[in-house]
């Protein structure tokens, strides 16, 4: 277990610095900015899921009173090249065509043109005047259809893995990993379980719709205000779509009302800049909820098959998986991470996994918390549950028997440093929600979860004010309370009270580069930069104190927020506090500013074990979650309540995905439930209080032992719910969501009703 | 392009004349009660400018009167007011629980059962309860008032018998005798903030021996309008409202349903669940009647 640390700030749960502004409505979100003479931009979207665009004519819209600009794909540079750097990947050309269609509309809701007008209402009416000549093509709506022989091709120039010697295909890529002798190992197994599973298209469901305002100046420079998980990425992506330099764009992030991965990409920004350029006025664009559903980031629906072989004693000898992910209209489903994550909790000498990145006529998928892992691990963790039943073994014991450990070679290559899967399993086994016998008619489910977490590039500046208060400036939009975590780490390092530290999220021109708030990287990587910048401050403070005392800097210690002479150094002086040194800075060399920039290595993987009790109404098919327990390794919890909040939020999102959320399409590929009334995320009263238990196995690569915690929480709940329903019903329903109609139909099928 | 306008009549006559002159001028009007449907529609499916005629400032539409034979509920009374009326709750617990299902506390501060009925959604939650309780719509128009039984008020999805120059004043309900009870249940996949996939309202009277002497059963969300299901009521009358009678009533509801398959559920699902809801609501209504 973790060694005990005597932290003062770390591990507490103070109020977040941005909290009061957010609960009083003072905070500004994406749609809150208004500028003089501002216009309102609206997007014309394809009413067809798949169509060739013969022509787009915006001239009649331009004639309308109050309309100042109307643009289409023809107004953007064609032939943009290169790959996108960052978490999501993909090509610039695909991104550009997703922002506005060129010769083909690839999903219902795909932008085709845009207008800017005096009011949103005029802009909407103007859209009706844009003439688009479509040749409607048959839509391809799921992976099975897309992968079938003779399927309609979504992109006639797409060849699997770029291999042009093969015919064009809807399968953009195939990923394979294999270790050991899988067939031999299955042959040695005493028992094999197999399953075939499906998960639906699901949306991140952030409450704040995408919004931005752009203003373009005559010197060819533009400023963009938007809600995003990463304004440096908005800058580079927008620049590449517009064919301009990043130096021409300044991006100012607003507060953000949720992203979950879906705001690591761009949709409106290049359109707003172009509309502003054409009209000569600032242009604001705000999506409706319907647009958010129809045209932004769902995560992949999947179809998968998993096979697990084991000895009678429970030792898993081999596992194999086949997983097809929907990519939407352009390549880029999270196949790689899904395939790498699927077996991560286990020490497996023999496995094979094959993943497919498959085009369908749906919006281009975007990252969603632990992209790819929930779907893949849903399949594996369901199969492991079935294996435990076949073996008549406790599902935790079965997992403990096969769990990975420090030194195990991860299925995806590296050797694990210290990891927390065993600690999580043991904590689950001892948890009162597990040791308490389940009630009458109750089903209990358990599953493991995992996410890699990432490091990447971050910068931070720490500034000392003249009274000794501290400002941390960094470039990661605060979604989950990261300002509070930065302040806690700064307070701990400097040895000052949390309340004297403020954190500021700087725009692209006022702070150094930071990759997105994504990949559970911010507290880890940007936190590391903040700690290093604080150490820089401490080094400077020691120098100032040494100069004041006329001794060497290496004769000064920094203890509890004060410079003190090292033991044995013979000077008769009082300690100098941060405030003393800051107040005197003008006389000792000028303002004190610490900085750090880094490319963080060694993001520690975070494992979890979740469990739940459910009941099923056999006459209506409704599943009620009676209790849910989230256990997760946080490395070190910097802000305890926000770590718990991540665990609880991920559990609720995962349960929503498992139980009710899904895109419902008609035969033409139009989403029928593009609103929160019928795309059913859970409401508070649907959920029990989510019990949490934080495991802390410190990550040796971070100064305070942090592991990212934001994504792992959504991974296990899908299989937890499915395993619990399996337990309650006595049979498994392999296709999500476990919505009342689906569950009742499965019960009726089973009972022959 | 037209503009939005707002009228705030303070008498029935004034309201009718606002409607009549707009109709004459070929201008579109829409009545506004709590606005919990209207405002949502103005921002989504129906943005075209129109004159909103506020019905909340007329004495008659705000009246709640509990007489010895009859109960009157004005069309604009917010469900929050109804929910806090203990006397009404004791008389029509099912009707009041249907009003209490609408939205949240905030929504109920505004939402009226008159608005729920006039919005005429197949899934409106209070409608089956109003029908089961024997509600009669009192309609104001240029030539005075007319009355239409609630089950005859609805003509289709989002449509009803109201003409351009008419509006709903309120609803009259016969006051139930002793040993009566009503109940409404809906099915939603969530616990709240959702729209009924199916709903069933049951109102019944029992005699001193516990035999059912009168029963009305209505269903919602399983046909273009909420429906009175006479066969389900008949299945209960003359019985002790036992499991067999409830099953027969449930089967009658399933038989009367003509739902569609949509994003909220399949035909099979809705047919089955409306029967389940009828059985469960019937048992609650019976227990309430026995407790009277
Ligand atoms: C968050 C939320 C949750 C909701 N939950 C539910 C729910 O669970 N169940 C449910 O059934 N509904 C629900 N609704 C819908 C709505 O609240 C109800 O239909 C409500 O009863 C409407 O009443 P209102 O007074 O607000 O009507 P309004 O919005 O004012 O009017 C509704 C319609 O009736 C017409 N109208 C109103 N009064 C009159 C009149 N006197 N004469 C003629 N026409 C009139 C209006 O022109 C309009 O077409 C919900 C709405 C929201 C916003």
C-alpha cells in the first residue's frame, strides 16, 4: 500500500476557485460573449445521410434583408494535407470536410453551408433560401452493413490500411495484436466461454452546446472565443482548415459546461472566422441541442465477439476478441485504444485481438472518456462474468487469480510499473456493499475498468504578487476542478495556504502551450509543470534570501513557506516568508516568476473495480440501480472530493449508456431522438448515491504520485450493469442498452410470450 | 416578417374578442397558460411569430370550486396549486397525482392541467386521469359557452375541437360518492423529466360489499389521442376488482391500444405495458376506494 505522507494541502477538499462564479451565473460560457455589431451565424445541414452534392447556391440567401454573409465548402481551401497532432488523430482533409461538406454529404446533419445575419431568426430563414442540388445515395447505417460484401461505399477512394492493391472498402483500418500461441492455449483450456455483444451509438451529452464567437480584422488576424477542452488545439485545427498560420489566430477559452472528449475537436470555429471575414463583423455561432446530437461527437457503436479459455482452477489460458467500431463518416474510431485496453487488467500469456475502423453514414465520432475502452471491456468483462458462473467461482476471486501486477507485461506492450488492480479487487471484496448479502430479487454485478492516461506537453507559470499571494497561469480549460488541483499542488509545494493561490487559464497568447484537457492528463502533466514552476520560485526565493543574508543560496532551506538558513549555518536572522521575499523583490532583483514546460512521461494507468445491485421489473423491463460502488486507483488524490466526483460522474454516464442512451435512426439515417427528452441520460432521481472508495498506489513518475482519474470511471459501469441484470434475470442480454423495451422483449423471447 | 405580440385579456368577453378580431384579420393567435409547452415550442418546433393570448388573468380560469355535486377546475390553475389543495387531493388523488407528475416543482408552479389538455399530446399525463374522473370541458366562444366530454375533446395528435375563436374555461367533474377512488400510472424509462410511453387512469366506485358499481378507464400514449376504454370499465363493474377482473381490464386496454413503434417504444411493448399499468392503477384505485 501507499506510504503515508504528511501532506498539508494535498488530499483535502477545499471549495474550487471558480465555484462561486459558476453557481451564481457570473461565469462566462461559450455562448455568453456579445460584441458590438455582432452577427449570428447558422449552419445549413444535409437532410440526407448520404448524398452527392451537385451544387450549392447561396445567392438568394445573400439577397435577404439582414443577411451579411453566406458561405459553403467552395469558400474554403481544398486539398489540405497532413495529419492532426494530438489525442484524436485523423487527417486535416477529413477534418476540413467534416466542418463543411464538399462533394458529398456523409451524414444527416453534415454542414453544407452557413450564413451570418442580424438575428438568429433571420439567419435561420435565410438557410431556407440556399439551394442545394443533391443526388441521394443509399445510407450505410451500421458496421455489419458496412462490412458486408457489396456494401455501398461511403468513400470510393478508401482502402483498408491504405492498401490500394485491394478494392475500396468501408473498413478504413484493421488493428491486430497477438501474443503467445492462442490456438494451442484454447486447446489446453478446460472450459471456453464465448459471447457476441453490441453497444449503441452514444453521445457525450455535455450540457453546454458548442458555441463560439469570431472576429476577423483587416490585417488578416482573427480572435476566437469558444468553449473547448483545448484552445491551443482549436488554434492549430482552425488554422489548418483555413490554410493560415497559427500565428494569425488567437483563441480565448470560455468556461466549459462539460466536454468528456467531445470538445477536443472543432466544428464551428472555421465557419465563424470565414463568416466574419466575409461580413467584416464579429459572428457568433451557437448550436442547438438538436445540432449537437446530429453533427457532433458521438462515440462508436460496436459489434464484438469475445472468447475466453480457462483451466478448471480459474487460470485463464487464452482470450481472443474481434471488435468492429463505427467511425462515422470519416476514419478514426478509437480502435487502437480499445484493442489495447480490452485485456489490460489481466496477466495473459496468450491472446489475440482484431479491431476494425468502419465507416458508416453517421457523424464522425469524437473522443468520449476513455475512448474505445468501455465498448471493448464491456465485452471482455461480460465474458469473464460468464466464466466465473461456469466455474462457480467468486467473480472477484477469478479476477484476482488472473490480475496483472507490477512487472507484468501489459497486453499492449510495456511492463507495468506499480499498478492498483489488485488493491481495487481486494477493496471490492472487503467492501460492505459486497459482503452484505443481496436482497430478494436483486441482481449483483461486478467488473473491472482501466485507462492508460496520457502525459504530453504542458507549460505553467507561477507569479508571486507583492503581498506574497500566488497566481498560477496555465493553459488547460478547467472542466473537472483542475484549478483547485493546481492551487493545491502549488500550495503544497510552496508551503503556503491554498486560499492564497489563484489559478488562471490563459489564452493562446498569454500562456505557454498546453495539449488538451483530455486523456486524464491535466492534473498529472500540467500539475507536474505547476510543481516545477513552484520549485523554480523556491529556488529564486532562496537566492533572494541568501542575498539578503549575505550567504550562499545552497545554505538556505525552504521549509513551511519560509526561507531559513540551513542547520549549522551561523547567521543571526529571522526566517523570510514568501510574503517577506515578495514584498522586498523590488530591492532584490525584481519580480519573481517561475516557469516550467515539459513533455510529461510516465502517466500511470488507473484501474478500477465497480459493482452494483439492480432490480428488474419483469412486466415493464425497467432496471433500477439500487446501489453502485466505484473503487479506483487515483495514485494520489489531490482534491479528494473532485476525484470522487469524477468516479461518480463516470459511473452515472456509464450507467446511462448501459441502460437507456442510444441514437435511434430511421431507415434513411435520420436520428429520431435528437434531444434530451428522448436521448435519455439519467436524471438525478434515477441514480442511487454512488459510493466511492479511492485506492492510492502512487505513480512514481509524478512528484505527488498522481494518476489521471477522469476516464477510467466510465469503463466498468457498462458491464457492471449488464452483469447485474444477468444475475437478476438468470440469463444474459448481450446488446446494450438495457432499456425497458429491449429488456422486456428479451424476457418475452425467453419465456416464449 | 411578422412579429410576436402579447395580449392579456382580463375577462372572458375580452379574450373572445381578441381571438375574433385576430381571426378576422387573418392573424395567428395562440393561447398562453403556464407556457411550459408554448415557450418550449417557440424555441424549437414552432418559431413563427404570433399573438400570444394570456389566459391567466381571467377570474374564471383561475377558479377552483369544490361543490357538493361537482368540482370545477379553471383552465389556468397551475398544477402546483392543485397539488397543495388537500380537499381536492382527497377527492381525486389520481387526478392530482397525474398533475404532480408534470415536470418538476418549478414547472408545476406554472403548468396547468388545462394547458396539458389543450396541448393535446397523446402522452399528456393528466388527460387519461381527467377522462377517467369524468371531466367535461367548458369552452368559451363568441356565442357563449359549450360543453364537451373530455374524451370527445381530442381529435388527433396535437388537435382538439376548439375553434379559432374559442378557448377552454375549465373542467367540470362530477363529485364521486363515498367508497370511490382513482389512480393514474404512467411508464417512463426514467424516474422523472420524461414523456409517457404508456399511461392508464382508473376511477371507480364500490358498494358497501366492495363490489364495483361504476368504473371508467382511460389510456394515454398508445393511440393518436388519449382514449376512454369502456370495455375495461365494464370488466371491473360487478366484480370485487380482484386479480382476474384487473387482468380482464388490462387486456381490454391492450386491445384498445393502437400505438406506433417509435423512439419511445415498440407497438408490442406499449400494448403490453398499457395493460400492466391498467392492472396496477386499478388495484390502487380499489384500495383507495376501500380506504374511503
Ligand atoms: C421540463 C418539462 C417537463 C414536463 N413534463 C411533463 C410531464 O411529465 N407530463 C406531461 O404531460 N407534460 C409535461 N410537460 C409539458 C407541459 O408542462 C404540460 O403539458 C403542461 O400541463 C402545459 O400546461 P401550461 O399551462 O404550461 O400550458 P401552455 O404551454 O401555456 O399551453 C399548452 C397548449 O395549450 C394551449 N392552451 C393553454 N391554455 C389554453 C386555454 N385555456 N384554452 C385553449 N388553449 C389553451 C396553448 O395554446 C398551447 O397550445 C413538461 C414540460 C416541461 C418544460
